[in-house]
C-alpha cells in the first residue's frame, strides 16, 4: 500500500467528502467561535413528503459538532449524540447548521448544535460529546 496524500484523507466522508457521489458535500467556516455550514435538502433526503429524514437531520448536527473539533487539529470521533427534533425540517429550503464548543474535560469536548430555517427558527438541536483519539 502506498502513502496516502493529505488531500485524499476523508474525501469519501458521507457528509463532507468531495469524492462521495451520494454525499452531502458540506463546506464549513468558522465565525466567532461558531462552526457553520449550509445545506438544502432535495427529494432524495426526505422521509415523509417534503420533510427531511431524521437520520439526515442528525447527520448534519453530528457533522457540524464533531468536525469542529477535527478542524482544530484533533483526531476526534463522536462518543455521544443527542438530538431534539423541535419541528419538521423541510426539504427545498436552505438550512444553516451551527456548532458551538461548550466545554472540555480531559480528552472529551462538549458541543451544542442547531439547524435553523431562513427565518431563524430552529428545527432541531443537538448535544454531543466528542472524544479525542490518542495516537
């Protein structure tokens, strides 16, 4: 097996990988201690007609929180994820997904995340514990 080039690492990630043909291809930015991405779901992302599948909703929250820690240079994975679905998340509308670090204990980070509609209302909230892997 040859060396893996840095730009090839994680490029098949379902949420952010640019080479995954069925992936979400999320792109992120950091603004004032908040990690942000946007996403507009299509019919292929729905559960019930017009409503985003809850698994995609939880994937969006998981990714904005765990990847925030990864973006800080840590090899990190989600240890726990709790999602509160406040109201249906529609497809066809641009969503803003935000993550915030709320604490750290040893090699564990605590984060919160939200999915917001263009009017600012929140459709889902998440809490995550993200573990730093050693090595």
